[in-house]
C-alpha cells in the first residue's frame, strides 16, 4: 500500500507523505492498494487510474478478472460512488444497459446487484465503499495520450462520438456528468476495423439538477477540466452545455496534443485563474483539420450560452465530418441464441429418431 497525493502526484511507499508545496494537503492523501493486496475477498492486480474521488483497480474476485472502483475516505466520495453504482444497477435491472458504460457485478459472492449495488470493507481503520464491474480490454485515455499525444484524426472523431454518446445517455436519464476528461475513459483499438472502442468508467457527479447543490463538490473535478460556470461560488448553475464544455476540452486536447490548460505542478487556484481568464494553450490544428478544430473551440467558449446547447448537436457535428462509428467486424461464428436453437433442433430430431426406433422394435 502506498500514499498518493491527488494534487502533485507524489508517492510515499511508507504512508509518510510530505510535500514541500504549500497548496498540497499531503496528510489527506489516500492510500492506494498495490499488487497482491486484498480488500475483503478481492485481490488487487494493479491500480488503473486514480481520480480525485475514487481509484479504479484491475482485480480478481472468485478467480474472475474484474474492475474494482473504491471511493476515497470521506462522506462526499462515498455518496458519489453510491449514486454511480445505484444508477448502473437501475439501468441494468430495467434492461437499458449502455454499451459504453460499466456492467455492474455483485459486490459479494453471496448476493446479486438487485440486493446490493455496492459493497463495504474495512481497511486500516477506514470503512471503504466499492463496487465491481465487468472487465474489458483497454487502458485509460490519459495513458494512451502519454504514449501518443496526437492520435489519427479519424480515431479522434470516432472516440469523441462514442464518449459524447455515453454522456448523452446520462442526459437522457436526467443526470449530469460535469467531470469529463481523458482520465475517466478506457479505450482499446480494434484491428479490423481499426476503430477505438471506449468505456466511460466514471460517471462524474452523477446528479440531477434538483440535487446538484448538495451533490456538487469542486474537488471531484480536476480544475483544468472544470467549466467556467462551475466556478461561480454563489450558485452552481449548469445546463447540458456544461457537459459539452468537458467534451470540447477533451477534443481540444486530442487535437493539440496537450491539455488545453496546463495543470502539472500548478495549484488548483492557479489553474482556476487560467480557466476563468481563458489562458489556454493555443489551437494549432487550424490548417489540417479546420472544421474539427472549430467544433472544439465552439464547445469550449467560456459563455455556456454560446456553445452547442446539448450533446446531440455536438455528436451530429462530428458525424458530419467522420460518419458513424464503424461497428465491430461480424463474427464468423453464429450467435449464442443460434447455437442453442441448433442444439435444440438436433436433440429434437434425435428424440424423434429414438422414439421411431423404439416403436419399430416394439411392433416387431
């Protein structure tokens, strides 16, 4: 287990973290589990991504590889994770599961998601809240961009169409995300066709408008990805265009090859000042992908009334440039239902033949 600062990313393997930056509350840094450690009956394989309110792990449970999401200590973090798990449970039980969202798994071996959407476990005096979901191939988009800061433009377009589609699903269910960034997206690249496939593994604040005043907390969202209207300390007033801003910033970063607002080794207040004053890295992709760059700049206008007003408009603008995301290559194998029908037909024919043989033997 190691202590990791959520702000400056310093790591202490002996849980004695010290930071010389005055803005870093190092003593509040959460403990991150490492390979071979256990949370209840769940064995950690590796941390995948550390967010400001939770950690995503690859883990094994009952000999099955899963993803494990663990909330950092703190009432706000716990409640946010509970809202996320309960939303995922609701859409699964209503058979509305979305292809770009996690598929929830029972938190314990002896229960179902209908009974328990999330679990609890004690660790070093802290009662931690967690949930599990099905494992998929992929890595955080943040890690992908570290290796290749500027992806092929078609990959950029298809990836953003998929992410925006997932966010649009949240909006259709009257929830806001408000924390979209490369940190909350898992991505893999298929070979045939050569297309990115995503999973939005974190649902942000996952709050409706009525409950936003009590569910919203600034530290959930990295400052560089916080919409300007969320920095109003008097009252948080958002619209669907607030999530368009997060999508636009991510598209902007994919085009430029670095975050729109520099945040490494800067305090939260310094980054907030840059956001409020629109001091971003300049857009340098005007010549080769002018229309796509314009979509990104339109989506990140500080005044939310001037942006695309919902994710559907953002999606349609991208589709006009890239077309719909190509589907996966059809399998050469028949579907499971087809296989079951074939087996049932074979058994039925075998039964009829056996019955005919037995009747023939009886009359003889």
